[in-house]
C-alpha cells in the first residue's frame, strides 16, 4: 500500500515544531477563546509539552490544555493531508464534551465548514454547548443513539466522519445499557470505570461479537453511507500510561482498539480503502476513503 502524498503538507504529520506553531499562533490558535489563548501563553516551554502530548501511550506528566489543543492540531493536519473540500461537512458520532474535531474543522475551513454530532449523554452535551458558544461555524447536536443516524441524516451528505476516541465510548455504552445503566443521564466520568469493567468482563468472556461489535459496526457502516463516495472516515484512540498494570483496566483491549476495529471493518466488506498517513501510528489512527480501489 503506497503512502499518501500529503496535499498541503508534503512532510509527515505532526512535526512538533509545526504543531506548536498551529496552537501558539496559527490555525488552531485562531479557533481558541481568550481564556484558552491566555492559558497556553502562560505555559513554559510549550514545544516540550507538545512533544509529550504527541507521545503514545500518553505519559503521566501531560498538560491538559496543551493536549486538547494538540489533538485539534492533529485532526487539522489530517484534514490538510486528506484534502476534503474547504467548506466541508463533518459528522462526529459521540462527541461528548470534546472539541478537537470541531476546532480542526473550524481551522481547516476558515469557519465555512459545518459539524454535526449524534450524542447520548446529556450532561456532556450541556458542557459542549457552553464550550462551543463562541464558535460561529454551524454545529448541530442530535440527542440520540448514533445507531439511528440514518433516521436523521441523508446518505452522502458529509465529506468526513471522525470517530475521535469514540470506539471505546460506543463499546462501553453497548455493554452498559443492557446492564441497567442509563448512559444518557449519568455523570459519564465517575461511571466510566464501571463501564470499562463490564466491557473487560465481556471481552474476556468472548461476548463482544454479540454485544459491542454489532453496535460499533452499525455506526461505522452508517457513517460509510453518510459520507459521499471519495470522502473519508478517520478514527483515533489513545491510552494513558497510568493504566498500564492497573488490575481492572483491560490494557490489551484498549491498546488494540484501532487494530481490532480495522480488522472488523475488513471482515465486514465495507466499501472502504485504508489511506496510510505518513507520521500517524496505525496502532492509534485509522484513515479510510469511501469507495473501493
Ligand atoms: C466521554 S465522551 C467522549 C467524547 C469524545 N469521543 C472523546 O473521547 O473525547 C463519550 C460520549 O459518547 C457518547 N456515546 C457513546 N455511545 C454512543 C452512541 N451509541 N450513540 C451516541 N452517543 C454515544 C456518550 O453518550 C458520551 O457523550
């Protein structure tokens, strides 16, 4: 498989000095509100913290405002490499309260793009609405299960679908709802350990084929229909070093979420072609073009 020649980049993704530039004064900086800009400006040796934020698995001494901005810059460079239209429409299931993809779309499109999410948890949705209030670009939040995407949205109406750290979210929801947890209403993070423990239990028992995989593959299959031919799906996951050796945390499963999803997609015979992105580790990132080669 030939490595994609990057449209606007011409060099591998995520050079630390270039990412620092994006977040300190460039395209991502332009999408930040005044508080986030001041926070980044007050950080000593930003480039060193960018290097840490780009490391996988994520080290212990990470600076969260830098990580948030770096994730946005990573997605921004992925878009620059894939080169969808500047006025792009992006679908992001399971956004929670997280902004990296939204900021990347805003930066790549100069505010002329749009973003749509389908998301279940209401408290995270409220947090997201507060965070995105200053962003002028159209952003729509549908409160539903992403498994119902085709009831709300037309096939071929998006240029890119982004699953930012969303594979685990979908699997966790799939194993937790049948056990009686209302994931639409709970405080997500205090309940996440329980969700992950149930997911680990099902993985060890070999039950993901029945619960987890069908939900994830339906959401991915629907995303393939929602994205126009020639458009892209981008998935990422990252892990925290602090979970290595933690007894309740299924490290092997989480370490392999992207490779496992790549394999499930290949078995599912979806019309997708993997696009290798130079500089992106296939352990943590997967980019696919809609259409067969
Ligand atoms: C912790 S947030 C994660 C946000 C983002 N993906 C990230 O990692 O930065 C998880 C979100 O995914 C949502 N979610 C999980 N499964 C979902 C599904 N099947 N349909 C819609 N939303 C889902 C949850 O409701 C929650 O709002």
